C-alpha cells in the first residue's frame, strides 16, 4: 500500500489567512548553518528550532513585528519584520564574548548534571502515571479525527507538462503549509467520529466508530486501513513513540538524557497556570529522535503543550519531515487532558529542501470527557470487523452535529475535487496503474474479473525451463461473499500445461464460517517450510526462481485436491478442518527420487505417492488487524504474534491412499519492539510424525538455494539436505535500525541499518523411515541433524540506497556434508520506512 501515494508536484503562491509568516536560514560568521537555534516571535510563546541545515519556517495567526534568534555562544539577534510575510531570510549570528543570561541556557552540549531542565524532567517522570485519563478508574470521551493528504512543492513546469494535460483545474486551489511554508494541494480527506471507553482497573479500552466519511475513496477500504495503520495512536509520556515501523525516543523518556540536550528557556502564565518552557534537541545525528520544546506546569508537572519535529538526519526513509503538536486542556488545578493532537508528515523520495512530495496530516480533537462511570466488561469486547466502515458512512447532517473542529475552505474543497476527478479518464488511468502496481492485478470491470498476478507471469526452473503463467479471479467488490480464482501455466522445456482452480464462499459473516476447495496440478519445490497451511494455489518463490545456487533440481509433480471448513468463533482465533488428496512424483527422476519400498508393487518399489489426509488446524493471531467483511480480508499490520497448532492424519485405503500416519506440528512467531534498540523477530517450530512414511511425506528442513533472503529458511542448506520425522527449530532476527552504524562517523551519512540473525534446528529420522525410502537415497541422502543442532548465523546491511538489503550467511557446522556451502550471500529489496 505504500505505492498508493501519487507523487505529483507543482509550485504556486497563495496567501492564507495567517497574519505572520517567516522563513529562512540561520548561519554563523563563517557561513555555516546553525542547527537547533531558537527562533521565536518576541514576547510570545510561539517559536521553532532550526533544522540540521539551519533552516526554519514559522507561522502564526497573530501579527508580530519582531523575530528573535538565539543560541548560546552567539549574541541574541532581533529582526524587525517589515511585512506580514518574510521568506528567504538569511540571519547571521555573531559569536558572543560571554555567555547569555541565566534565563536562556541554550548551548550545543547540555550537561546532564546541575541542569534545571533535567530536574524538571525527573519530576515529569515521577508524575506521568498520574496525569491525564490515567488518574481515573474509568473514562470516556468523544474523539474526532481527520486525516488529509496533500501534494506539495508544485512547480509551474510540471503543471504544464503532458502528464497533467486535461487536469489543470486541480491546481486552482493551492495553499501554503504553516509548518514548512511550501505550497500544497489537498487531494484526500478521511473523517472519523467515535466514542472511546476505558477502564484503568481492567486495563481495557474500546473505541466505537460512529461515523466515517472519505473524499472519493468510500469503497477503497485498503486505503482507509493503510491510513489508519500509518497514523497509530501514541502517548508522548511513553519512553518510545512508534511511527512508520520505527521507535523514536520520546523527549519525555527516562532514557532521554542520553540522547537529548535539554535547556530551560522561559517561564510564563498559560491559561492562568505558571509553566516552564524547555527546549530539547538531539545529542547525535542519525538517531531516531526529535527536536522541539514543551511547556509544563510547575505544580502537577503535567504538559500544557508540546511540539516534536523529527530531525532531518534521522534514519528513516521516504519521510522528510514529521511534525507533532499536542495541546492539553486545564480542567481544574490537578487535571490536564489532551485536547488536540496534530501530526504532519512530509513523504518524499529524498530529503533535499526543494524535493517534491506529499503531506500526510492527522488532526485529532478530544471532548466531552466523563470519568468514573463503571461499564460491564462485555462493553470492551472487540468488534468482529473493527475496520469495516461500510456501515458507518454518514451524511452531512451527522457531521454538522458531531464534527468537533470545522473544516476550512481547502478541506471542504477536497470532496468536490475528488468527485470531479473520478469523472476524468486520465485520472482513472493513473489510479488504475497505481492499483495494478500495488495489488498485482488488472481490473476488468465489465467482466467483474481481475487478471493476474502480473508478478507471476514469468518464471524458470530446471524441470519446466522458461515458464509463463496467466491467472484470473472474480472480483465484484472488496467484500465479495464468494470468490473463484484460477490459472494456467506452460513450461517450454517439458511442453506441458499446468493449472490451478480454487473457490471459497462465506456462509456466515458473524462466525466467519467459510467453505473452500480446489485442485492444482503443477510442479512445485516442496520442503521450503516446516509448518505451512494447505493453500491449494500457494506456490513458493523457489519453484520459479530465475537464479539459484547449485542444481535446483529436486522438484515434485503435485496433483492436489482439497476441501476445507473454517470458522472464527473468537476474534483472531481460527479453527479449520478439512481433507486433502495428493499425488506426488519426481519432476526430474534422473536427478531426484521419491521412490520407496512397496511390497505390493511388482518391482518392490513405487515412484508415486497417493495420499489422503485429514487436517485440523488452530490459528491464533492476537493483535492482528484486518479490513473487510467478505470471504477474503486483508491484513493491516504486521506487529502481531502467531500461534499455530496443526494435526494431520493420513489414512490408508481411502481413495487408494498409501500410508497410515499422524503428524503434530506447532509454531510460534513473535515480533518484539525493543525500544530504541530496534526490532526482534523470533520463531519456534516443533513437529513429530508418528508412523512410517516415505520421503515425500517427511518434514524437510527448509533450505534456500535462491539468492533471496527468506526468513524461516536456512540459506546455506540445499533443498532436502536434511530430512526429519521429529524436529525443533528456532529463528532469531534482529534489526538495529541503524543504532550502531549511526555512531560510526564515516558510515553515519549513509543511514545504513544492521541486521543480525541466528537460526538452528535439531531433527531425527527413524531407522524405519530410512529403510522405507532407501531407493530414494541413490541421489538424495537421508540425513537428519541429530548429532548436533545445525546452526547458521548471518550479518546483514539494510537500507542500501534505501531499497536493498544484503545478508552474509555463515554455516556453523556439518561442513563435511557433500557440497556443503560454508558461506553465502542473499539479498532482498523493497520500500520500507
């Protein structure tokens, strides 16, 4: 969904209702930029801090005549403003002979000791659990949220270019950002009104969405869900704030003194409360930190106002600016409640000042607080479809009554603009192109079909040679109660057609009772995962990889038919039962054998496995968010854990099935956000097969002979190098998100990210199973890592040119195996923040 942002651009000047606008750069006497200098209107609490390049922009609805710029070690500079709008200012600070007075304590490096700002920070830590709604047993409030996206930095040459021919009317209403001073064009608006209930004793919270409205995208739940996940809730009192999959150290964090400089700048009455003003800015570049200031009350040590701006050097991609403002309302002498939360993000391909991009703005207003009204625990039961907004699209009358902040002229114009754009053929073409890139499917509306996926069109493997694939699926809408999907493929080497056809229907929406079934006849690389669900049309990347390490010739002909029933009695808790019938044989008998001892065969050996299995699966994914209420839903987040328990019972005789056996498998995956130290992903897998089965039905330790980094596999193992009937494996992968490289001067500017991983597996294979598959050992030795735990470790470098990652993989043991690979390099690419 990150590709859904159109990066369209232009330039225009439009005067808004703001009374004073000032922008420019602050330099020292040598012409070098002065980072984190204080810029504010004289005799006011309105100000900002220069960025890494010394640049600033400040805007106010009030009229001011004097701008003040200060930084310790330099003489304070006052500039008389000759007009309401003053852009491109160049301010030079002169080095001072002595330090500034005691009120303004700003300097480059601030002491952690004997610093009044740090003393105040410690008092905030002591009181933070007693501020806001936390100090009440129960709470409730109204919440109004609007999310807006705007094209920014638009220039006239782009307006006149061919790409916008016929769309010039969209540039008639341009405005100027009060944060950055750039021109922008609003193109998307989403409004939500909800009622929030919470119980601090039960540690429960529930949000009931009562109304939703979108500008032109009412039917695109994917966009709405992406916006929701992009702007997650946060609490500035927490030690770490998560934005765009990254954990930023909060300026109110207990670890803040290690990464921020703090200085007491001022004190004043705000809403009849005496408050201190503290400025903060990072101690080092490239870390995930902010710069800004906050006002805090001198008795409750509760925030009155805070602003946060991500520094330009922060190790985050595609986001040039993040700016946050929070205002707190004084209810009485001891209660400060969040009143308004504003966040602006500037999405761009690079961080240069003149680069074009898109603003994402979220404004949240809170009102009508109520406290200590006990509600039954059932009230906090999660909705089955919490992001299904189709039933809550409200009319204008609803919004007139419940909108807690009125729309300005530009925001009102978005609805009209999008209604007009949807009728323009060229805009439809652009929208469809982005949709294809995002989903992989080409929509054919008149047939209610999607063609694709375009990413599966071409492939290659040793059995088929070059391979082409054409597929389609029914698509009447995002919430279809049934769906049919199929494909056909052709291999130019074996000159054979393959196919797959599957369908599913939602019988009951409340319990999510789904019946699915299908058939697939194809060539597949089996053994690329230990615990996998029986997806009829599922296919691994290893089956069609253009480039491989060594001979990728252990491929299988598979003819799979399946029928399955699944139900979700509780949110994110799925139970499914079903049956599969498989026919398996080697796709390259001269290189890879699935032969096994068969006393009933005339030769005593069989090369084909016919097997009917009964399957029962329990899948629990706490914290998972989805959208839609149809037969297929889409995941919104990737921060949830996954617990899977799978039981398979093979029954001999049914449909001439060959083997009686049972298999029990368990897996547990968990992502861990470790504050400023990055993100750890862990997986544990266990499995046991009871009974005698041939190679085609054993548990293969997943190797990886492709050049792609694939979590859950062992990149220094060949396919079928280890085979087990009992196994236990662990995978640990940690991304430090640049925390280490940011401390190395010559690497700092590249914003690289370090990834380390270790993985291990222990397995066993019974003598009976070895004897059963003895004919296959001619070219596939049956080995299990039973003597020692097989392990690998890797070191990776991510964010190379913002899109590439390289992993250097080392094999820890079993180096005497034939053709063992002690070292290998894999990689991947993608757009990540």
